[in-house]
C-alpha cells in the first residue's frame, strides 16, 4: 500500500556540487518522492533543469520522480521527460489551452498526470479536469524560486479542492508546494493535502536533509491548531 502522506523533497535547494549525495541522504532518511522543478524563463522568470537532470536522478535513485513543469507549451516535452525517467508530470493549467489532451498525452507516456494552479488561479479553473488527474498541486507561493513565504490565502483553495475530489471519489494526491515547513504543513494537511513538497525546509535545515525530513515527518503526525 502506498503511504498515506507523501514528502516530496524538491532538489531545487540541494547542493548541486554534491547532488548524488544529497539525493542518497533523502532516500535513506525516508523521503517518498523527489520533486524536480523545471523552469523555462518564460512562464516563470527563473531557468532551472531539464530532462538531462531527470535522467541522472533516475540513474542514482529508486524514488519516484515528481516532475513539476513550469514551462510554456509543456506538451512539447512530455515524451522527453518520460523517456528520461519521470514518474509523474505535473502541468500548469495556465499553460495548457487543451488540458484534457495534455493530461491524456502524459498518461499515454506512462507517467502519472498532475495538474497545478498558481495562487491567483481559482479552483474553478481545474474543476472540469479533476476526474482526469492523478495528482492536483496547489501552489502556496508564486512559482519561480524556493525559499519564499507561504501564502495562507491558499489554504481555503486546498479545502475546496479536497471537497471536490471527495465528491468525485477520487484517490488523486492533493499536493502543496511553496513555503511548506513544520508550521505550515499541519495547516495544509488539515485542509486536506496529502503530499507535501519542500525544498528549504529539507535542504537548508541546519542538521542537513535527513534532519529536515524528520521534522516534516513529525509535523505530519502533529494535529493542526485553530
Ligand atoms: C517553486 C517550486 C517549489 C520550490 C519550493 O516555484 O515549485 O517546488 O522548490 O521551495 P520551498 O520549499 O523553499 O518553498
Ligand atoms: Zn515545485
């Protein structure tokens, strides 16, 4: 049985001079997935990594690769990321004029199909597609960089999507990404999130990535206040 709650460690904040060691440390500390943030300098201002990095992550780790595509026209790259070894591909609703066919294309490539929305995009934008998604990702910062401050106004969107997924009897993961740490994670879990992306809270923990993962695991077990 898959775990009920997922910690997806975003390698964006890893030390890339020792990426292999960082990933191995996450794996042995019990990370569930590796989150790979792909940025194109168009949809978001930053430029990061492509299929080449995914291919190398695949070679050195058995963990599922949760690939977040912050790129325009993502349909052009689905095949390349699938071939490189991605396990799941998540596309922004803001970048997909024909989201149904993009999700279909992702599934036919053998990956799980995720859809993500920015903080300013309402839940209604993805409602028609929820039945097709294996994963729904709610951004809790504006995409582009790690280390940004959590936006609390996104909590109610998670709760709204949780309701819609439950109404559909969907077993899709409800993932959150941006400013997730030991304080914000329980709030998102209470709202109905089941998968938690974290870069800073893992890789910038003074005790290293294993200590960061331990803190998040404890936060998953902690009931939220309020
Ligand atoms: C932001 C990326 C995130 C980012 C999270 O655009 O999608 O995955 O790495 O970083 P933290 O956990 O530091 O907010
Ligand atoms: Zn991400």
